[in-house]
C-alpha cells in the first residue's frame, strides 16, 4: 500500500492529490471538515458526538445525536425534556405554561388564566372571556410578523389580489412561492481556488 506521492502531490485518504488542492472541497465529512496540514479532520456539530469506529468502517451516520435529556439526569428541564436532533426542548405538563425562557413552567391555563400566569391578581377582569384568547409578548410579535409577511405576499399577487374570485387563506398565501427576501443565511462552502 503506497503512502508516498510524486513531487507537488500529497497523500490524503488513500490517494495522491495536488498540494494546492483543498481536501475539504468535495465534502468528505458528514458535518464539518478541516484541512489539517493536508489531512482531512472530520468533526461534528454541537449536540452530536463523533463515532470513530463507525467512520473507520464507513458507516453513516458517524455523527450521532447526543440525547441531552438522557445524559442530564433531569437537570435541563423542570418538567418534560424532549430530545431533538442536535439539541433538546423543554415542555410542560398539562395545566402549566412554558415561559419565554423556554424552560420554566408556570401553573395556569393558557386561555382562561393567562393573566394570572403573568402575575396579575385573581379578579374576574383578569381572566380571559370565553371566545377570546391571549398571547405572550413573544407570541404576539410572531403573529405580527406573520401578518406582515401575509401583507407582503398579497402585494406580490397579480392585481394585488383585489379581484380574487375564489377564497384564499393565509396558509395558502404563506405557502405560495411568491418571493419575499428573508434574513441572510449561513455562508456557503468555499469555492475552488481561482
């Protein structure tokens, strides 16, 4: 088995490649790749653990999800911990509301007693009336953003959607392919050297 290469080439992953070649250019790793002096160094994102044996045997995935809920001995969430890929989330038992910190659970009914969970005294005027609802500031902001997105998408529809003959719902408009620029995303992979 040959491990030496001709001048101007380096030995990487069983083959000779040009020295100026980026070993990570062809995405040889499952999640993260680092060029470590011409050698490929594969690592995993936070919330995943690298399984060297699976990688050596070319078994995928070799970046395995860490079950934070199982390994924390109940210290992450006060009530219910739900493992997700690469992370976790906290949930509350029935009759409790998850606070904006995403972890704390406060006793109270989301509709009827939302004012009570906000710390207001228990009075008839501090209880939501039947047929009404209440939302946290964060939820209200999300609703406001959704309405704003709907307005932008409706404005992009032909004729400003003024003469729509069929009924249209917010879900249909939000799911439409009308383009609304969003926030900038993560940078892409580095291209080949020029």
